[in-house]
């Protein structure tokens, strides 16, 4: 039986016999039906769906739902269905392991996943998460350091290395400067890596896919995490960060941005610098022209005769073009301290 992806939990019966159930949204349901469950003629398929979002439920197209028989013929499950709504959220059967491991259920992460392995000796941790926090990106600068401290306390092995993968590109690119929760999360990650001892940031702003939150190309991610480890844990003299903003100089009609970690010099990937925006005192952002001058980038715009602040790749899927000679991308940054769009969002 092929039911596609379902949000959140499904429980399937055929002719009154329990078939299977699942709770992992991205996992397309493919359930085998045991012998002697189907019968000639009419059969009743009953599916109980526990959804947690207004748009939840069946996510596949109706024509994708079908039965495949032993002779490889297909019986479509699209068409008229009978159903009813209920507020009964009790599980109708023992919860499948996918539901028991749903990380937002209290105690699952700490007592179910961390506690049992805490006695084990570890060398370090890699953190490749954060997209679900984009609606509260500003809060992330508090909860990520708190989590790192909690893990280190739990394992009792000192400040073991904690390496953070900055969020890659995702979603549709905005042609104009914009505010974005993903940018807020990236800034929180960068602040954490800069302030928490024995941590490091692997910047992946030049990777990712606009329509796939789990991008397939993980080689750059692995390489940059390895650079963090080689430089900071093993003491090798390798470049591990891309250009990092060090100072800002506000000129008459432009802004000068000076960078460190410009190993091999600043480079415009593709031959043209993009992704910069500037603003005056009115806090309105405009795309900026940018040019490299030594280890600095000069940004300006005819729309902002007296610029005060600058930002770089401040959106979920930007055009990331600023690299160093070692092939590492610059991390998103901003020179302003104006309120972010997620700054006033309540935690829950």
C-alpha cells in the first residue's frame, strides 16, 4: 500500500485489521499487507490521521495513493472517501518508534537520546540544525550556547569541540534586500561560535538547494568541518574561515569593510561581487555596488548618498560571491544594530 507522505501520524487498517503506522512526515508510507487480509470484491481501508498543523494530513497527490497487488497490478485509492473530524488525540495503538522519537515530545532528546550515551567518551560534536528555529532566530543566540554548556556538563569531559554548520541557502531568492529569519539564525550561530570556547563555524552559505531543505551535496560541509578540526583541535596551519568582518569605515559616499581571514586575498567568485546592501539613517535597504580593495570591500549605491550601515547576503538564499583565496566563503554579516524581525518574537 502506497500512501505518500503524511503529516503527522497515520494508523492504517484494512478490513478491520491493523496494518501499520508511522509518524515521520518526510517518510513516504509504503506498507505491506499480510496474507488473508484482502478479500475478493469490496475491501475497507480505514486510515486514522493525527495532524499537528492546519495544512497537515495527506501531502501526496490523490493519484499517488494506490495498492499494488502480487501480480503488480495497481488499484488506485483516489476518488470519493468518507471521513470525519475528531479532537481525540489518544494513540489508537502502541506508538511506532518514529513517533516515540519525535524530538519535540518532552524528554525525548535529553532523557531518550543524550542520557543513555552520556557515559561514553567523545571527541567532539557537530551541530547541523537550526532551520526550525528561523521564526525565533534571535532567541537562538541564547539557547544554542545554553545547549552546548548543557551537553558539556552532561558528558563531563570538559569543553570538548563543538562545531556548528551555518545554515546553507534555501528558499526562493529575493532580488531586493530583505529581512529573513534564516539570516537571524546564521547571525546567532556566528555569535555563538565567536563567544563559546572551543567552538567553530563552518560556513555553507554558498551551498544548498532552493527547494530541498536537505541538500544532497554534503562534501563542502564535511570539508569545512574538517578544516575547523584540523586548525583548532589538531593544530594544523590550514585556513578554516572565510573572510570575516573586522572593522567598518564610513566614508563620504560609501562604506569600507575590512576583513580578516582573507587567506590568499579576497576573491569575487564568478567575477562579480553581489549580495551587499546599504542603508542610510532611514533604515531602508538598497542593493549596493561592491569592489575589492586589498583586504577590504567598498560598497556604495546612488540611492544612498550618505550610507551608514551595510549588510552582506542577508536572506535565506542569497548570491554568495565573497571568498578568500583558500576557497572559503564569507559569513553573512551586518554592521547595524537595528532590531531584527525575530527579536521580539515570543518563544512560544
